[in-house]
């Protein structure tokens, strides 16, 4: 592998070139150092599609092994100190002990994710189910997750519902909306001060006629009704092809309702591919909207609180390497977003120079940012080339030898 892009000399050359163009390179590196990306516990176990789960050598079999892998990703990238948990996939008997185990490996808890889609009772929905008994069961689980979040010190509960219907006439859509609003209001009332409820949406699947929270507008309306501690979570794979995700992000940022991202890539819908693998320019444009908000005094405080999380299903890829690659791709895209010449862009926009404005973005996107992201990681005490370092370390072979070939499902049902 060509090491030059990751060596200090490459950074010095690029910094000199960009500095002569008027760019504040120190600001870019500082923003990269401040970027924190949460990894999901379920991304380290055996996961796959609805058709099959291909077991991977060394895939994590329990929460302790998931934490071991997450700690390795953080060591390599310097950007991932938090791990999201999914309940009941990660349920333990002693939550305080789990918190100590996280601290022992240099990690903290991230978002707590309730599971409202795998219990047999949820066949017709969870919080929107026609049966009040099932709705109470689902609400009880959300309440349990709020308590777990408090115990572990998490300030985010991230809620995705598979609720919907498959056939016209199966259920009354407005009644389901009212049930959902009532259930969410009950859950919201249980949030302690400082904890956020992030409402995730998805265009379809597993329901195919209608999905109760199918788009950002529905999630936004629900969050607005609930109050300031409710926000919208944007999963980059939960849209139909052609959806302008950066427009959605810009709107939610301006309304102070963007709570966080679940980063992955898709060509069709919820493909859950490695972040940035399908449309890296889109990812750059999404993060550019975050940068715009950070640089806007009226929105900066909110923009700084946005949670960056990865949510992807490694079906055929090595688990840890896939996670590292996703983190690196987000770091690279974030660097490119901060390389956009804002003055040049604003000038072109103000004069109606359509292609000049577009080139302000594409010129930044064309820069090889690996020296910048490598330098940011180097200053954080991490690896300049995380993927290369992981491969050279022999970590994958070592955990495969120690853990063997697990056939245990890591929890992701797709």
C-alpha cells in the first residue's frame, strides 16, 4: 500500500497548498478532531439480510466481545468512544457492571435502542397495534429502555418502529396515528431532563402498504408535538432512490429538530452498506449542510449536538474492518465538507453563477483528503491509516482463533 498519503510530509504539502489558497487548515483539522462517531453493538455480530446470515470468523458473540471490537475501532480511528446498545439484544443482568466494563476498555454508552419489531406480539404493530395490551407491552419496553439509559448515563433513546400495514383496509390509518401520538406522549413524559428521544423514519419495510412513520415530515410532526426533547433521526438508507437527503437535513437543522444520523449507504432503500460506498458526493453534501449550520450563530448550538451514528449490516464484509472503513469514510467526507470555500460559494450563489457554485463543491470533493484525516487521527493518538493498521495488526485472525466461527445471529434481522 502506498503510505505517502498517511505520512506527515503529505499533510505538510497539502496544508501548504490549501493555505496558499486561503483555507484555514488548522480549523479543518480541529473540526476533524472534534468529530465523534458512535458505532452500533449489533454491527460487530453476525448480521445479514432477510434471506440469510453468513457467519463470519471471529464475529462477536456477546456484548463483551462487541465492546472489545468497538474499543479496537476507537483505538484505530480516535473518533468512536461511544457504543449504541440494542435491547434486548444486549440485555444484561447488571447494567452498572456493564457500565464499568465499558469504562475498562475506554468506551461510554451511546444511544439506547428499543426493539419493537421482533416479538411475536408485534405482528400487527407495536405502539400502533389495535390491541391495547400489545401497545402497553411496547410502551413498557420503551420505558424500560429509558431507565437503562439513565442507569448507564446515556442521553439518547433512539426509536424506530416497524409498524404499518400490508393491505388496504387492514387497519384505520388515522386511528393508528392517534395511538402512536398517545404512546409517544406517555414515553416522552418519562424522559428525564437532558435526555432526548430521537424518532427515526423509514419509507417502507417490513410493512408494504403503509408505514406509520414513513418519512421525515411525519417524524418532524410527531417530535414537534411532543416537545423540545424530541428530535428526528435521519437514517441515510431509509429513503427511496432520488430523495434529496441534504435538503431534509438542512430543513431539520434550521428548525432545530435534527437529532442525529444513522449513517450507511443504499442504492435502493435500506441496503445498509458501508457508509459512502454508494454515493460519497451525497455524503459530503449532507455534511456540508451540518457545517453550514455550525457556522450559523443562530443554529450552531443545536448543530453541535447532532449525534453521528453508524447503522449498517455487514453481511459479507469482515465486521471490524467494515466498521473502520465506514468511520474513515465519514471522516473523509467531513473533511471535504470543511474544504468548501464558503466565500467563493456564496459569491457564485449571489450572482446566479450556477456552475461556479457547483464547482465550489466539486473542487473540494476532488481533493485527496487522506493527509488531513491522517493528521487529525495522528494528533488524537490514533492510526493515520486505520484500515492498513488493522490489517497489519493481525487482530481479525487473533479474534477468529479465540472466538471461532459463531453461528449466533448478531441481532440484525435483515
